[in-house]
């Protein structure tokens, strides 16, 4: 007899409780249940910067979500994409909002990815400073210009050029580079001991009463 | 007993000297002693000879200022930080560049007066190391457990509008000056006197307008071609000289485009009493350049087809470079058939394709959402399933579609596809009807019960 036959066919795994890691981030305001478009935009842009840092970034994000037991919030590539499409700048903006739970999951994944990339992030920021001190163009540094180039390419292919702000960035390469470098700085702060909490709380700056 | 604690990072070192609370029971042999009071704190940076030295007030002011500034850096929103009344103030100020930060310290001089401030300029990485040293200190439960990380978002009152003040005040200034100008202008307008009754003229108004429209219409139609029109012989010669389009992909796209054009403009289908067959010459841009009746089709019968309306007369200045030839049949039962005159030499492809799996997944999802929102349960649908191949641009526009089963072909108009079709998004229709941008190809099935399925083709 097949031993597995003893398993009753209508067996279902016990319902999964809220992933514990979500508890590590506080609810910033009891009145807030969903996120503002601005928060959604910041989350997506930070993830975009991570994608520009590592090839196959979105796959690593999914793997990280699984490792952290966040699969109940981000279960596959399409879900991740759908969550990120709450960024109003996106071409495929869905006009939906992130729940706090979903936003927390994205912030946690972003911070964990950033922590994996700490060395690279520090190198790029130091390189930027050195290049600037020497008065050289930023393209002089190979790894840095590669990051900027990828970021611009991602931005161009995914953001909606009909949005005024996006159109501005697309028309001014240096502004888009500044945005990419700015996000790199934010990622650095995510790598710290309390980086995840800091990043999470900072999302709500100017959003609460 | 005095002990030292040090939080050391590549660019920053935070050193604390404090007193161990002997009262607290130390659990286990290896538990670190608890520092309950700090007496001396030092903060130094590599590459800088300045060391900030102070007492407990310095430490608490420093950690608070650093923690708040880190949040400001992340969000770009200012946090109000009331300056502490007691001495040893610490301040962090943003420099004129995004990655320059000034750490200012106002140490207590020996006589109790506030001394000259010490300023240390930090770059972003150095700032981060300072934040990290502070965070490690906060997280250390064996050093001043009373001081821990306190984070709270700042109120929306402190959020700056995204638009700078000058720009924000522009509409107001414009409004005020506009009002002033309007007031001056209106002041100059004379007060109207008695209004005279208009004289009435009947009769000739209608004819005048008719003449006018004719007069304006004619020059326009004459002016639009950019050179003299070709007469029949010249056209025949030009078409004979033109290169034949043989590339199967191109032929296929032009055929699809032409079918759509003809099908869309063919009315009065039930007036046909016999099949009408034509040989069609079509340019690369999809324009119908010439047609001739073949296979016993009477010469004047083209009036029953949309061909006379659609034919595009090339001019001397814009001779067709290449043409594709098709056999078109308007059948008596209202069906349009179109095929390459000389058949296909090879298998048509879909033109450049998007292959990246990530991108395809994104596009597919998007396509599904778009179509599902426009497709409803349709119990009267004559078929259970309508399947199409749909080509989607990188931006998600539907640039091309082809029916994959007979019902899909017949019932195309029932689906949202014709309405959503945007060939121009892929560069189709300006110079050529072959897509100029790579397309993601999907198999799309519409079901009677309202489902839409999208899978990669």
C-alpha cells in the first residue's frame, strides 16, 4: 500500500498567522490603514535602485521575501510587480493602494537586499565623492556609471512619460542621475542596525497629522 | 568602577566612559556589566583631527540630533528640533550639496559660557557611520538602557510642497496683476449707449454660406498633394519599376493592415450579386496605390467596394519605392478574402520580439487586466472561445492582433481588441506597417463566461 494514501485528501495546512517579521515595524499612526501614493512611489523607486545595483534584482527580492517568511504577502513575481505598480509614476499604475502589511513587506525586503549590497553601496558612494573631488565627470567611474545607466534604463522603460515629473527626469539626464544617487544614499541608511526601522518611519514623514 | 564602551565604524568612533552599577545582578559569568551613568563621551572621525568631547548632555544631544537628522536625510522632510536649553548643544545642518552635512558642536567653556562652535564637515558615508555608531549604542542594552531609539514620523505641517515657493506664488502674482490690468482696460471701455436694432435681410444668407464652404474646400484638396498627380500611364510605369516586396513578414503585416482597412470601410455588403476580384498594389506604408479588376470582374463594379475611397494617388514627388501585390475578393456573401498575389516565399515571422521573461510577465499581466476589464460574460456569444495572437509594445499598447480560430475571425468586433488597437505605438503606419519596435507576443482567449486568458505565444 502506498504510505502516502493515509493522508486524508482534504488535508490543508494550518492557516498561517501574520508573518512575525512584520511586527518588527510599528504602525506609524493608528488612523493610517493604507499608504499614500507618495509612500508607494518611494518604495518602488528604492526597489528600482536595487534592481539597478544587481542584475536579476527582482528574483533576489522574491527569494528574500521567501527567506523572511513573507511569502504570504509577496508570493510570486506577479504579486511583487502588482504591488510595485501602485507607484503613480508607473506606466502600468494600477490606482490601487498598498495596505500597511504590504508596504511593510516591501520595506523589509528592500532593507534586507540593501544590507546584502552594503559593500557595493559604500563603494559607489565613495567613488562618487572621489570623482567629484577630482572634478571628473561621474561617467569616469565604470561601476558607478553602470549603475546610473541601468537605473536610467529601468526608469525610462517603466515610468509614464506623460507624468510631468517623470517627463522632467527623462528630459534631464543629470536630474535623473541625482535621483539615482539620492536613492543610493537612502539605501546606505537602510543597511544600518536600525536601518529598516528608520527607512520605514521616514516613509511617513509629512504623512501623519 | 569605571568602564569604557566603544562603537567603532570605518569613519567614526564613539567612545563612552561611565560607571558600572554594582547593584544590578550580573546574570551569568560572561554577561557584560551594565553602564548606568556616563561621565565622558568622545566622538571622532577618521581623516579629521577634531574630536568632540563632552559629558552626559553632549551624548544625549548628539544622539538625538543625529537620529533626527538621519530621518530628515531619508525623507527630505524637516523635523523640528527644539534646541536644548542646557549646554553642549549639537546641531546637524544640511550643506549646500545633497551629500554634505555640517555637524556643529557648542562645547561648554571652562567658565560656563558657551564656547566657539566646532564644525565637522561630513559626507554621506561619514554621516551614515555616525548614525550607525549612535544606533549601535541605542541597541546596546548594557549601556545606558534608558537611551534607546525613538522614531516618529513628522507631521504633515512640516512637509514642503514639491513646488518651490517662487513657482507657487507665480499664479497668485499673475492673478493679481491680471485683475489690475482688467480693471484698467475696463475703465477705458466707454459706457454703451442706445443699441440700434439690426437691419434684417432675408434670403441670401444660405447661398452665401454654401459658396463660402465650397470656396474654402476646393483649394485645400488641390493643395494637399506635394506634386503633380501621376496619370494612369505614369502610375503603371512607376508600379512596374517599383521593387516587389517579397519578405514574408512584411507581406503578412501589410496584408493584415490592408484587410483591416478594407473590412472596416466596406459597407453595403449585401448589395453584391457576384464575387468581385481585384489585383491590389499596396505600398510599404499600407497605402493602396492601384487596383485592377481580374477574373471577369466588371470594370465599373468597384463602386460597390471601398476601393475607390481608399486608393491613394501617389505624386511625382513621392513615387512608391516598393509594392506588395495581393489578390482581394469581395465575395457575394459579404466575406473579404485577401492573399499575396504570388504567395509567400518563406514563413512570416512576427517581426522583432520582446523575449525577457520578466518583461513578458509584466506585460502579460497588464494585458490581462486591460482586456478583462472590457470583456464581460456574454451568453449570446456564438462561440465558446475566441483566441487571438496579440502583439504588445514595451509600453503595453496593443499594436497587432490576429485571430487564431475561425470564430475569433468572425467575431472580432465583439472583443475589445479593435477598439484598443494602436498600431502607431509600435511605429506602424507612418513609413511602414511592419512594427519598428519589438513586440511581446501573447495568446489571448476570450471565453463566453467572461474569463480572459493570456499566455505567452
